[in-house]
């Protein structure tokens, strides 16, 4: 089976889809792996590192796409490349299908089986393939470093001959994978940490990391079967803002992580809340790529609002590109290996498997995912 590993061409992307260690694993499964020349350059993997584990390097991107049975990459493909793919080929990457309807339609028209890694079910079996969790984990870590870099004070308490320095206060909004890592990182750096989430079930996790859970009575809330917070009503959103305003006002760093799968991020910190914060404090808006949690945050910019720095940088995992690439590559390799047929030495697209049912968006010239069809009403 011919597997094509495409070089990332998205502006500013520093991660790579497969590192040599994962290519080695796929070659040992019996795959013919063709890697586009320069794929690993941003993470200091030269072409020789890939050929050393059995890959073939290629420079003709169009020919790679035309001959591949299985196409692996990190970002979604450019629209112009989809018609170049062989009909019946399988394409695996982030696809952002709910916001990329034209892309999905192009997959259908070209007869490509499009697997969206964001839609892998969050089950125990699929944990080793969960790219969202692995990348969010790193994003949570980076968010604390960004907040610290823009703060004009230190995080830990220090007792010095000049006096005792009080620890900085960090407030984390949203306690998913990213939020938990942000809590753990801020605690390791010596900050006093508070956290809030609409799901009361995460309180014990917050406390286990040495942070305080901020309680706001929102009435009935919960989470989806995949662990995402359910969408709040407008009334609950207002109650949440009022409850969080005090914690924000006392914090030196606020990190917002709230995102809704397939929908724009909720606006949870408005200008009135920012205005109550101490001058010189910092907000890191981790949801800026999907619309932002913070009123006034701007994509790929650090802006100052009412004396508060609002950090809206995108692709936080890309700030630690080598580690992020190793984790993504491992997730992707686990996914391919899980469905690999050793006898035929090929990727087996099992349409009855629960993981495939969740992640396969298009197949055989039609939409496949029932969840996707129900949400976009097709």
C-alpha cells in the first residue's frame, strides 16, 4: 500500500505530520511510505533521517497525490489538491469539517474517503489516537508560559533579604485537557491557582492538582458523552460572567480555554470584566482561532485593553513543535496501525468499527458520518 506523507504548507505551521520513528513503524508493517522532501525540516529531521528508516523521498507533490492509496498530513488539504487525489484514496488529517463545508463537498465530488481526526470518539480504545487531547495538553502548557512571559512579575513566592514576594494568582477558565495542564504547569511554577468549569464533575480533578475550584451556581449543566461541556443558555452565560468577574479581578494571569465542538467559542470575558482587572495583568485567550473567549482579543496579536495584555496567539502546540510533532505522529501512527491488515499489508477501512464511524466524514462519493449529516442538515 502506498502511503504519501505530505509536507505542511500552511503559513506559520511548524509541526510535521510524521517523524522518522513513526515512518519506521509503518514500513515494518509492510507499507510503502513516500515522504515529500523537506517534510521534517521545521523540526530538524532531514530527508536522510526518513530514508534511513525505509521511506522514499519525493519532490513531485502532484505525482504523490495521484498515486497514493493513503494520504497523511496534519492540516486540511488545499482545495486545489483534492481533485489530484486518486478516486477511492483515503485522506487522514485535521479537516475542521463543520467549518469547511466546501472542502467536504470537494471530497465527496472526488470520491475520497476523508477521515477527520478531530472526530475520533473519546473512548478508552481511541485514547492512543486522540490528537485533540495530545495537542490540547501541550497548548495548556504553552499558555502558562505565554502568560508568564507577558507578566511583569514572577509566579512563585520568594523570601528574600529585600522582603517576601507574594505568589502570583492564575485563574483558569475551562478544565478540559488544556485547562488541567495549565493548572498543573502554573502550580509547578509556584503560582496560586483557581479554576472554573461549568461541569461540577471536574472539581475533584482541580483539587487534586492543588488548585481551588471556583463555584458558580448555574443551575442544570453537564457534559456530552465525549466529555465536552454542554452549551449554556444566555441566562447561564450571564450568571457565569458575574461569578467569574471577582476571580478575574484578583488574578494576575487569566487563561481561557472554553471551546465548543463544531461551533464558535463562547464569549465569556467581556470588556467590563477586563476593565475590573489589575493594570499589568495578562489574559491568554486559547480559543482565539475559533472566535475567542475574550472580547477584544485578536488573532495572532497581543493587544492591550484597559491596561491588560490580551494574548491571542494561534497554534500554541506549534510553539513546542518538536514535542507536538512527536505526539501527533504517534497518534497518527497508532490510528493507521490499529486498522492495518497484516495479511494484505494495507489499511482496512472497517465501516462497522465505532472509531471509523465517528471519524469518517466522506466515503465512496457521499457523506458518511451520520453525526455530521444531522448537524449540517444534509
